[in-house]
């Protein structure tokens, strides 16, 4: 997954491109697709400046294309970890264990708690 990031003075490079009304970040399946979208955006923006609709052209250096696959995987892992933690907090008292007690995954499974239990 790829994203076009825009340089901002406050936050540096961030993905400011959204899908519109629902404000979801725009992501692309390939680097080439992201490059094409950025090229089209800059061509449209430069045409607007040439037509007198905008004052300044954005330099391409204000944008970069980044691979966000690892970032997305980290977020999904964090969500999964949070769901597992919530499920453990509900199940632990039923097993006679305080939910704040550190118990390894293998020990939890030995006690009868499996990751699938979070969906029950």
C-alpha cells in the first residue's frame, strides 16, 4: 500500500489526501498508481495557476510517495492486541485469575482461553 504525503510546516510529511465526504485517507495499491495520481494532481494545479485561478504552483518536492504497508500492519497488530486484551479481561475472572496478572499466551491457552473466545 502506498500513500502520497504532503509536506506541512507543523507536522512535516503527512497524508493529507482524503476520499471526500467520509474523510478516509487515500491509499494506492502500487507505487506507480500513486505516482500517476500525484502527476495528475500537479498538472491540474499548474493548469489552475496558468489560468489565473491560483497564485502559486506547488513544487513536486512538497510531496513524497511512501510505502505504508508496514505502518498498516502495525496498526492492525495493535488493534488485534487490544481485542485480545479486552477478551482476556472478560475471561480471566471466570478462570479465577485477576485480569491484571501477567499470564503468557501458552498459559492462558492451558487455562482454556483461546484467541477465538474474543468473538464469543
